[in-house]
């Protein structure tokens, strides 16, 4: 399903990562006409999403910012310049690692970090149509989507290095917090890649 946002005649479609069988979709009401639990949950999610978009719009109006579809989309996805983003964290880590070549890191490891960052950037552009994504907006299935992207688009096999989870959480506690589950923490690790 996609949600269309229109501001001053400009529009953008946002994937809301949900689906509904065609025979259950009520186009006039823009919700599911099913009565099962999945349909009820979908309708609730759609209402929350609509409310979130309206809230973003109202906040932009009161802050006297120029409202554009891109700004609304970025705020919906949680990219607002104040919160940490995934690529920002990776780039900061890569810069720090590059300074430590010969002390704590070897050049090949830093090259892997940079390759991972490039692939993440491509993935985020393709999957979310964004240049970066806020850490607090990472989906629970982010890892599996990124893994599929690497396998399908890049032809790579992926081995996540679990022993670095604690290191990342220690280095960036203000970004991760305790609410991140294990899978979200794993996505912040460098990848060891190889051709299949």
C-alpha cells in the first residue's frame, strides 16, 4: 500500500509497508472492509498513519517553516536533522576507524566498513526513497530487507559480526538506547562480504 501526500500541487507516494487483498479494499473509505483481526489492525494502522501526517503538517504550520512534500516525507520517516541517522553513525565510525589504522584496525577492515556504508546508502535510496534514515525509524525487518538487497542486487553473501554489538552500543548509547532489539543493533555492524 502507498500513501499519497500532496502539498501545494506537488505529491509524493510513501510506501506504508502494509497490504490488503483487493476484494477487501474499500476505495471510497480508503480502508479495509474486512471484519477479521488483520483488517481491523490494518484500519487502525491507517488511521494512526493519517493522524501522524496531519500532526506533522500542523507542527510545520505552527513553526512557520516552508512546507514541502519532501519535508513531510522526511519527518514521517524520522529524518529531521536533530536525530541521529544510520549513515551518519556509520560515517562517524568509519572516520574514527580510519584514524586508528595501524593501531586498532587494519586497512582491509576499514575498507569493509566503507563498502557496507555504500551498500546501505544504495539500499536506503532504493527501499525508502531517502538519502538517509533515522535510527529511531528503523523497522524490525530492516536486516532481512538489507540482507535480501545484498543477495539479490549485489550478489553477496553476508556474515554479520555479532561480537561488535556491545562495542557499538557503548560508543553510541545516545543513539540506540535500551529500546532497540537485537536485530536493530545488528544492523549497525560492519559486514564481511564475499561473492557467492
